[in-house]
């Protein structure tokens, strides 16, 4: 059975605008560039969408009729009403990304369980990428490895690759800055990363899948306040992140 995975969110960058061709949509926010080649670069791709939850309703910002979630592909069920950030749909049952209209179904990638010591190492790598703690703030201490140094680790997933060692994909936040990062298998090195401002809730990872059938996997992060989608170009000797779109809704 062919399946997929993806993501969910809520709270806003640009004010949605009405269109004669469809419902109002939350405008994707472009990524900012950086001289560091490990940083994700902006590459907005039309056609994707997110499912946003606000005011007790679900809204679809995409133009497609299929959505992806951990349990597979589901058809969106519009109610015929509009919300502040898109077309109001019935509960999507855990789906988080609205697929491009021409998206192809692909197998889900199962993420093996991660040991606590790797979660703690992932927290330290995220700590290096997040803004430093104020020197007047006490250093947070928690017995929970996913809360090391005040970093709220939302996910750590181990991903298998063809012709290359596996990698870890992790995401988290401290304060209102979030990070997604690709680490080597023992979480001792950061291979690629991107930071997200205004990410005040824990960020979880959408495991990599080739959502549009072009041979390159997509990966994402999501929380109840936002959804961000990336393309993940891979070769046996390299791996990267290219931000496609970032959705928020206010």
C-alpha cells in the first residue's frame, strides 16, 4: 500500500488575500539567505499547502485535494466555508501537508526509535545553532534529555539513505526561535540546518518522502503554529536543505 507523511500548523506572516479563483490563502514566507552553505536557501515552489488550525477549525491553504499525514494520503473534505487562512475543511485526521495537484503517492519512510543519549546529543547540536542564552539567565538544568540547556527537542528521527550512512533529522526550539537540522548518525556533526523565527512551540519533524515524484525527497517541520516544507537534495557525499515554503496563520 502506498503511503506518505507530512505536517500541520497555525499563526501568520502575511495577511491572506481573496482571489477570484479560490479561497484566501496564507502567503508562504521566503527563507532568508546566508553565506554558510549548510543553511537552507529560498526556493519557493507553487502548489504546496498546509493545514492550519485556528478558532477551532481546520483550514487548507493549498490548491490540491489530497493531504499527507503519518497514516497516509487522505482526501480533503471542504465545508464550503472560508476561514481567515483558507478553505475550511473537515478534520483531516492527522494530515498536515496539502500536496501539489500533480503529487504522486510514495511509500512512507519509517523512522526507527532513537536512544536517549542521541536525543541529548541532538539537543546539544541544536543549542549550537540557536541564539545563545542571555548571560544573566541561569543555565536550565533538566533530567529530561530532550530539554538539555533549555532546548525543547521536538523530534529526532533516524533516516536510512541509499549508498550513504544514515543520518538523524531533528527539530526543536528555544524561546521563539526554532531549528531543523540534519546530523550525522551519532549526532556529533551538523550537516545541514535552517532556523525559523517566531517558532514558539515545539517543532516536530515530518520524515523525508518524495512527495511530488521528482526523485528528491521532501522533509518538513510542523507545530500548531506553523508548517515549513523543504527539499532535501542528496548525494552519497552530501545532503542539504532547500526551503520551499513556510506557512503561518494569524
